C-alpha cells in the first residue's frame, strides 16, 4: 500500500496543476475525493485507493512517468537552456511533470532515442556502466572503418586524451564500411565521436536507436514524444 499524500502534492505531482492551482480549485469546488467535494488542500489521500477528480476528470495516479522522444538536431539534452530549445520543450502538456529530465545526454547534432523521466533512481541505474545497459547508435563515418579499428573498439579503445573505454560492439551496416552500428554501456562526454576520432575517423551523422533492448519506435516522427509502457520498460531494465 502506498503511503498517504497531501492532496495538493499528489495532484501537482501528476502535472495536472500547481499546488496554488489546487487551492484555487478547492475553493471553486472543482476537486472531489471519492465523490465528496474536497475542503482542504492538506487533506491526506491514498494515491492508489482514493478516486480523485479535477474539474470532472478522474486523476490516474502514476508514481513516475517514462517517455520516449525522437530527438531532432539542434535540440539540447537539458531541462533548460538560454540559447537552444531543450528536449523538455518538446514534451506535450499531457506528459509534463515536475522534475522531468533527460536520462542521459545526446549532443545537439545527435538524433534519436532520448528517455525522459522523473524517476532519478531508474535513470541512475540505466546510466551506470556497472549495470551494462547498452545504448545503440548508428553512425555515418567520413572514412570506411578498417578491420583494425573494429578490433580496437571491440577490445576497449583508448581515447586521444588517454581515457580508456569499455569494449564496444561493432557491426558494419553497408558495403562501403561507412555506416556502422555501435553499442556501448558508458556515457562519456561525446564518447562515440571521440571513439571514432581515436581511429582517425570522423562522425558525420549519429543517431541513438535503442536503450537496452528497447528500440526507438519507427512510427515516432522526429520531435514527437510518447509514453513508454511497462512491458517496454522491462526491455530497458533487463540488466545483464
């Protein structure tokens, strides 16, 4: 059984409105708990058992939310930025939550799967190299990837600044050797680009296509967001 919560905290945590809005709506008799008009924003309610409605709409309580974004170029993986649009700015109002953030970062010019959540523990787990949650990318390279480079990447390449990387999984996707799939379990700054730079190569385009075993939804247009269901979430959380 979930612990009871203040009514204003519960309603605001679901992105329905702010705590101050809850107080205003209570005065307007717009919030009901189990069919009874709420009188106090500090009233304790059970998020799993009590039926709460706001302006006629029943609130469906979710402790946390998990979203898949198909990130476009030119958008930064941050909650706020003074110069560029952020991944949070692409989230529709229906999915907005206090504390929503990107679990891991993609460069501004990197596209593809960004996971957004308000669950800090989950984000920490999938980003920790110890959990071995693979992030899959498809890179277009300036030069064909040599067999010696494949072996170096698979063995754990050393970056030009001396940083060592864990072994990566590599698959060459086209005959000319310039389109490559790479799977890594780390998230160092500009890591994929720096790994190929250590091979004296350059990344022209980069897209993240999967986190864990969950692939990006091919029906999700660039810039679109959708919720990740529990079955899909288990594909990410299936740690090795």
